[in-house]
């Protein structure tokens, strides 16, 4: 049996006596530890997994697509300085007719080189790769196979440019190119509705009429390569063959989504944990400071008995360390649990072959160390005070805290404030730093809720804008090749189609001065009612008769405003360039865009109107007939059902809403209760005598409680506007952080958001205050007064 | 040994009874722990307007009596009346009301509110009392007219105690209950505090009960009650009272 020293016994008893306060602090600290652990752990796991996966499977650095280039061009690219490996592929879109699925699905066909791929090497999950000589054998993404219940040997149909192919699955794969997969036009992964199909090179080339040619290029660079120069050289080489512009990993869909997730994790683990550690340090400081004040006489006695100053200081530091240890323990547990949950969430959206588990001991140790340091820093002042107390002074009662009269007194007198209000006010002014930190702590609880509510409101606004104001069509048919306006007439004859609006997407590079952007100009008919452009006030704004309309982000990127001129450089099958005036700026949250009237664009190109996509308004009663017809439609690359996109987006978001709401309310309540409860407990301890005196003077319980809780109430109320402001700032920072070419979110801050945040935190403050009030009600008045402070 | 009080023998000869107790008993502990009978069947009648000193060793029951008749504690059995109202039947809420309207307390430790000035500490009471005196007047009575805007930290112990007395009397209480009011003071400041009590009693006729360990103080009382083992051991009346300033410490 271990013999505990008397001082250690005191330590353990103190901890037990302070269990509620200690737990409140420990939980705040635990939040910091858990989020730090999860954030940093997941960042490291994702980074390690990516690096490992990319290097093993030779993930390319540069990607390019081209209309049709002869294979001899590959050698030209390989000779560019800095290029290590080049691989040409055939790629194409197909409509899939899957057994047991009414709606047409989409597929992306990629060719498998005869001797096996060198770059973006897929990983065999099950079965085997298709025989290079077979015409109908394919391998598909593992997720696509599982989502559709396919086994090896199963067959399905693909319609490539109107030709129906009967394909047989020989194996399932996953690829570093498709860790995150978005269906064309989709916003969320759709495993059942979209799959990657690997086809032997010869069969793929035959299917898309590219024998002896390629339309997709991947390039792996040497370490010393200059990325921008290589991209320029590749563009120059491919331009004559209809190159649409090479790009690096940053705009590769899968990679960019993972990077966005990583950025979010990084900012979460950089912003949130310091808040929790800071609050925990403040709470430790406040509570230990009070304990040392209360134990003055004991400290004097211990010193008189011969304990050294360092032993006394260590004693109080150890109390903080014990509280921290509890918090760290809880934080480790919660962090491990959160990490597991996050890994599971990632497994749903990302297709990693393996995930390096984020249970690194050093991350745990680091989180624990930071937790210990926070508590230690918080305890320093109290430990220092305890160490510095001279025994003779310590054993005498402390001088009453000195108050001074100030400007506030004149104001209070003028306001005819009752004495009880003066007590509350002077309490706040006497310890302004403590009051400020308490208000700040409470406001952080508010701001976390404001920021989390903001995300939800903002996504609502995105959905509303993207689907109900802007892209109102039920479906979009993407054509495999450009067509004339007769495609509109054909589509109108499809069953269940009520309205058709054509769209022409033209790949270009927009230039303004030294700035440029590769994208597609979207041209539509004037007066279109399905896909519409919106102004910055989210109101429908018609396409300009002349000139081009740019999305805000694009205009900002190019540094242009209405009235300026941009240079349009054609790419793909067309070449040449012309100038266009910027007519207006439009607002959109998903992607970037440039818009024109169809006739205006056709005139510039000196050709008749062309169509690459059709937006449909559908009679839902005839949906199944339409779906069947689409499976047979020639020239269809893919059919995007926007109603499904909308639903899957909303489903995903509403699930995130649930997780977020629970998580952030928990976090906010822990902070709020931790700060409010400890604040009120210390008030109670400091004011016990005064409050007992007032009770004896005939003040009622309610009156006395109002003094005790008045300070907490005032600080909580002051914390609200501060919390709103901090929350608005965090929201703004999040909005800025999310801003990318893929998507951005609007700054939506509603009164309902602020009200919700305030209601929840004020309820938590009230609960904490009531807990303390219960202690006050139970206090023995006489006993308090008969003791010397 | 308890003796019945001769109620006719009061200072002014015709006063009514302000406190009356019958068989008043307070037992602490029980249920497994050792029982302590702090008050053991006390019968007492105290006339209006007197300055009464309660003497007795620690644990003899004098503070317990003060707490019960001051409405701070409940008796285990027996009855206690304030004028015609039975305190032992009152709820906590009614006792709060009773303290607010009728009782002034002074304790050994002054229990002033540190964040309020002397005047404001008094105003704390006058704000809620039915017929209070002006805080300035109350402080003047205890000789503190020059220190009204000082905070407790800026006052000496004796001054703080006099603020506590001013606070206790400012609502014109029916009774003033003092538990060791000079216990923490030296003789000079203690004398000033006693003089303040004496003046309040003489000027307003406020019945004043003073618990003390200092037997010298008994000389200023109308009546001295000695406690022993939870009972009233002896009651004596002072034929010749001396003023506070003459009391030897």
C-alpha cells in the first residue's frame, strides 16, 4: 500500500470537494484536447494516406484533355523538360442502362493501356483486369459495383454516342484519381448513379472512334520540374489538336475536394482548440486564485510547520495538474471516438484503399502536453501567490478588498440604483479583468453557435439560389457532341418533356491583362426560364444582348468590372480570339461561370447556333417513360436529374445539420456552463458572508440570489452582442476560407441565428446559475457569519 | 435552576413583554451522532425597552436563544413569542419578514458589504424598511458622521462595528440583538461601540440583548441573565447602572 503524505491527502480531498467545478473545467479542456486530437490526427492520417496512395499508384501531376490527337504527340510531351512519364488515354462519357435501375446512370470510360497503366494506376479490389483483346470486358469502380449489387461476371449496358454496348464486369478497382467522385453536374457523390469504367485500349478507341489517337493525357513530373512551364508547353503542343487546357492537381476534382477537406480540418484544429485551452486556463486561474485566498490561514500554518514555499506552490499546481489530467483523459477518449466517427464519415465520401489510422501516440502526447501547459499556466499566479505569502501575514485575516469611488458612482447615484445593484456593479468594476474574461468566455459559447448556425443558413441560401432561383430545370441532358438546334426539337418529342432550353458550353481561356482563366462560356437563348443568371441581389437578370456576363469570383479573378473588355481565346476544336465587353456581373455559389446569349456567341464564331446540353422541364407523371427513352437516345453523354441532385444534396446537408447541431450545442454548452458555473461559484464563495448578512437583515432568498447571480446575468447579457460580433467574424472568416473555384458560400447572418445562439447559451447560464443558487439556499446563515473570513 | 421572572420589575415599571419563551428547547445531532441539548427548556419573559446582557460560558445556550428569537433558527420544541406573535410557528418566509421588519443584528465580525460605503451599507437596510431613519442620522448616532463615504477597508474595526450598529438600528427595529459585539475589539474602540448601543437603547427605547464574555459589560445592563448548560441559571437586575464609558475592560 502506498502511503500518501498528508498534503497529498489534502490534494485529493480538495479535488473531491471541488468536483463539480473541476469537472466543468476538465470538460472544457477535454473539448480542446479532443478537437485538437481529431483535427490534427485526421489531417496527418489524410496527408499520410494521400502521399502513400499517390506515390504507390503513380498519381499524375498534370492532366489535359484534347479533342483528338495522334499518339505521336505523346513523344513531344515526353520531351518537355521536367516530364518523367506521360500516358495517353481514351476517355468518354456513356449513358448506362443498369439492370433493375429505371433512371439512366452515367459512366466515364477510361482506356487501359495494353501493358497496364503507368500513371493513375488503379488498384485491383476484386477479380481481374479485362483481357486487352476482349471487346466487351470491363473493370468498374468498386463502389459503383457494390452500390448496384454487381458481382464479377455480371453484365450491363452502356450507350456510347447512341451505340449500345453489352459489357461484362471482370474486376472491381479503385483509383487515386477517383478518391472523391462527383457525377457530371452533381454536387454529392452518387455511387449507384455514376461509375468509372476501365476498358481495354483497343475497345475504347473503337468505341469512341479514336483508334491511333487519344483525347486524355496524364503527366508525371520530376522533382525539379517547373509546373507552370510544363503546363504551358503541354497546352502549346496540344492546341492544334483541340486541347482544352492542361491543369494541375489543384483543379483535379478528387484531389481538390480532399484538399478542401484538409484545409477545413487544419483551420478547425488551429482555431477551436486554442479557444478551449484559453478558457480552461482562465477557469483554473479563477478557481485556484479563490482557493488560495480561502486557504490563506492553512498556507500560513503549513509554512509555520516548515513546508517550503516550493512545496506549497507545487501543491496548488498539482491540483491544476489533476484537473487537467481528468480533462486530458476525457479528451483522449472523446478524441479517439470522434476520430473513429470522422474516419467512418470519410469512408462514406472518400474512397481510400486504406486510411492510416490517426491514433498516433505523439499526437496524443502533444494534445496532453498542451492541456497540461494550459492548466499549469492558469495555476501559475495562484501558486506564486501561495508561495509568496509570509506565514505571519498568511495567518492574519486578509484585509477586506478595497473599493474606490469612481465615475460609475456618480452615474449610479444619478440613476438612483439600489444598494444591491451597486454591490453587483462594484463587484464587476473591482475585478474588471476577471469580468472581461468571463464575458469573453461566455461570448465564445455564443459565437460558436452563431458560426454553426451560419453554415446551415448559408447552405440553405446556396440550395435556394442554385436550385430554386438559378438552375430550375428538372434535368440536363449533356450531349456527346455539339449539335444544331434540331436537337431541341428532338428533345421536345421525348415523352414527358414539357419545355426544352438549349445551352452551348464553349471551352475558352479568358484573358484580361496578365490574368487569365480557363473555363467554358455558357451560352443560352434569351428569355430562358429554366437555367437563369442572377444579379448580386439574387434577382433574375436577363442575359445581355451584347457582351459577356461573368460570375463575381471570375470578374474579381480577372480584375474586370462591367464596361471593361476581356479577350476570349478559343480552345478545343476552334481556334482564334476576339474581344468582348463585360456587360454585367452575376452571382453564383457553385463553380464559376461566364454567360452569353446564344446568337451573340454564334455571331462571334461566325457559325450557326450550336448546342451541347439541353435543360428540360418534365412532367413527373411520365418520368419512367422518359428514363427509358433517354437510355436509347443517340448522342447523349449523360443525363443529370437535378431533382435527384437536389435531394441528395439536401439529404447530406440535413444529416450534417444534425451532427453539427449536436456537436456545436454540446461544445457551446460545455463552455458556457464551465464559465458561468465557476464564475457564480466563486461569487458565492466571495460573497457568502455578505449574502448571509443580507439574509439576516431580512432580505429574501430571491433578493439575495439576485445579487449573487446579478453579476453573472449582466456579464451573460454583455456577452451576447460580443458573441454575435465574434460569431459574425468567424462566419466571415469561414466564408473567406471556403472561397474557391469549386464553390463558395454567402455570408448569411439572420436575426433568428443570433436569437437561437443567445437562447441556448442563456439557458445554459441559467441552469448553471440555478445550480449555484441551490447551494446558496442550503447555506447555513449563522455558521457563515460566526466564522472569521 | 430556572427562576420565573418578575415581570413587574422592569426599568420603567409598566413595560410590556417583548419576548416570551416557554420550554424552549434546541437539540443538535441525534440520529446516531451524539445529541447536544443547546437549549433545554428555557422559560423567559423579557420586558420592552431594556438593555439585557446574556452571560455564560461557550455552549451554554445564549447564542442559540438569540438565534431563535432573532428568527435565524428553529427550535426543536417549546414556544417563543415576539410580542403577540409566535415565532416558533413561523415559516422561513415569515421569519425573513420578521427579521426585515423588527430585528436588528450585530455580530462579532462586522459583516459589512465590502463593496458598499458606510452610508450605502446602512442604506442597504433603509431601502427596504417600512419606517427607516435617514442613513446619515443613523451614522451620526454612532459617531461616524465624518466617515460616511468610506468603504469598510478604509475604516478601523471599531468604526466598522459602529457602521454595523447603525445598519442594525436604522430601520428602527423593535429589538437589537448583539452577539459578542466587542469580541474583536480593543478596550477603547469597544467602549465606543458600547456607548453607541447604550445611546440607541436610551434614546429609542430599543430592547437590546447583548451576548458577551466580558463580565464588566454587565454593569451597564438593566438586567443580566446567566446561562449554564442550556438553561437560565440566574437573572439579576442592576440597581445602579454605570455608563459605557466607565466600564473597566
